[in-house]
């Protein structure tokens, strides 16, 4: 499940709009500690039979040797070890012949369990979540080191509090459960009793998707996190308790209330009047999107109920509800897609860009302030070449501020890749405008999009902050052509 699919799946919160999403690294502390354990050890077969024999009333070395058919020297060696480990004792008596072998309390327990325990100290490694502050088990492949996070261009979420956990904050019961899950066994040969010291604390990060919601009334902002395609309310609640939105630079931009983007300054008043006229004549797009949100919520609830079902009847009922909600959602999405003027959900942008690269047949225009390597990668450039080889005229406008501003080495390489392609195709027009505030996408005569979404830099910047993303899609051919004729003049 990719980022866009995760965002669409959880765009189902009643009374809230999903306004931003993106990959993040959630804070985790890798704890290297020293623990006090009891080591379970299977008994040696001879020791087991000796203990059982003594428990059954056999009292002398000769009797035990006779019963087992072994030399007395072998039994005496075994008894010496059992005396050393305090499993048996030989009470003092005046006559050596009257001395009897007895089990100690420890020996009785071991004879019953057929196991013995020895204390030892060992290194215990586990993870503590930086938001919930609890030991948790996370698969190794889900965790990223700080340098790996930076290389991927994924922003990090800070821990609350920022410091690593102290020894007195760690519940040994949680650690035992984490160790059990890590080993993959219900029982382990070593029983952890206590963490005695912390040797190292290393920061790592859990790969997750942050989902930012704004209340339709009042403007309250909520941030939740999806891990492995599942919403983790535990992390969302912990982040909320810590006032994470206000305290984290990554999300602070969400506190600025931004309404739907005004497209007037991009398309002009004349085209705007035509768009507004068409918009008034069609179905209520907001109502359809709210209905789609409710359908997604029904699907989510049906999945939860199916997982909790204890009978075949309740399972079938949940599955029927899931199918009915899916059918309703498909119908609503078809109605929304057929609208000639409609809002574009935040998670639709990346998928739409990918689609137009594959399906454009005559012309494609993209305007985006910045170029990031994470977007303009080998997959993108191969798709671009394929588009150009179909004879499609491609226009890409970029740049905001001074030349080279906010451009690192990797992003410069991405720009240079585009420049090389432009030299090979005379119908590819790449231009740095230097004042590209607008974010525009035009496909053939089909549609154009005016948005706050950065088409060529929406990921790959670890310093990128979350902001509301709004877009408007217009698919009225005459207006699309008029707008294209206006915007393409910037490439002269």
C-alpha cells in the first residue's frame, strides 16, 4: 500500500478533512541494557534419574547404581555435582552406613519440573517508543537509522520528552513481552527478572505515514499516524497529549488556516467567471465528497467488526456491509470524477501526475517551484522519455527565488537530468522562470489543475513542513484550451 492509498483509506474521519499527509520517521530508542536472568537448563539424563530415584525413596549410592545399571563411580560423580548445586544433601550420621541421600527443596522442585535454573547477567536489547514511552516490538526492517532517514528525505518527528528513557521509567513486564516477540517463542530458556543498568541508548526511527486533519467547524488540527497500513491511535493520542502540533516545527504550518486556493490570480477573471458558471450548474461536489468519506468510514468499521466476529453469522453480516459500502463508494467516485469542476483531494495529486505521464497524447504542462530528486528520479525520467517518444509536447516550468536557492547536490542532479533530456528532444521545453508561485498541471484538452501541491517536490525534503494542500480540477475543453494558450506564453 503506497502513501496515496494509505491517505485515501483514512480520509474517513467524521467532521474532519484530510488536508496533508506524508512519510515521517517516528522516534524510537534502541536500548542496550544489562539484565538479571534465570537460565533454564534441561537436566542431564543421569541427574534426572538420580533425583527421581531419591524422590522415590532410594537412599544409597549402591541402590541407585544397581537400579540404573551403572558403575558406582559414575553415580558418585553425579551426586557430587548435585550436592554442589544444592539439589541433594547427605545429613551427618555417626555410622557411614546409616547416612542417607535426601532431596533439598530446590531438588524437589527440579525433580518435578525436570529443569534447573542458574542465575546470570546478560545483554538485553529492546526498543522504547519515543511517543508512547513504552517498550515495543518493531520488526528490524521497519526501523531506520538517522542517516538512512536523511538519505530518504523523510522528516523526523521528535520524541516527547526529547530525552531517552531512564531505568526507573521502564516496566519489566513490557520488556519481557518485547523480548518474547523478538525471539518469536512463547517461552525462552532465560527468564528475565530485572534490568540492572542501561549501557547504550541509540536513536532510530519507525517508518510511518503522518495524516493531518482539520475540523470542518472550528479549525482544530489533529495528527495521526499509520504504521504498516494501519492507523495507530495509540501514537496519535500520545502526540496529542504532548501538544505535538504546537511543539513540532514539522506540523506548525498547519496552525495557519488556509482555505481552498483562489485560482483567479492564475487563470484570470474572465476564465474564472466561466468556471464559476459551470460549477453552479453541476452537483454539489462537497456533498458528494462527504458521502464518499462516510462510505470509507463504513468500510473501515466493517473491517474492524469482521476481525472481531466470533460467529459465522456476524462475519457474513460484516462482509455484506463491506461490499455494500464499497459499491456505494465506487458509484460516488464515478460521479465525482465526471464533474467538470471539482476539488482535488490531497492524495489524488501524485496519482494524477503519474497517470498523465502515461496517457497524455498531445501536450503536457507542469509548473512547480522546485525540483526534488525524490520525485524526478529514474522512474520519472523514464516515464518522461516515454511520453516524449509518443510525440507529446512537454512543458516544465520551475524556479522560485535566486538561482540555486534551496537546491542541494541531489536536486541539482535531477535538474541536470531534465536539461539533458531537453537537449535530445526539441518538443521538450524546460524553463526556469524564477517566480513560479503557481502549481499547474495541464493534460491535452482534457483538464487543468490549479493547486498548492508541489508537483515536482512533494517528497524528498527532510526539512519540508506539513501544510494544507488544496487543488481544483477543471475539465471544460474550451476553458482548458484558453488557459493553456495563456500559460504557455511563459515559455516564450
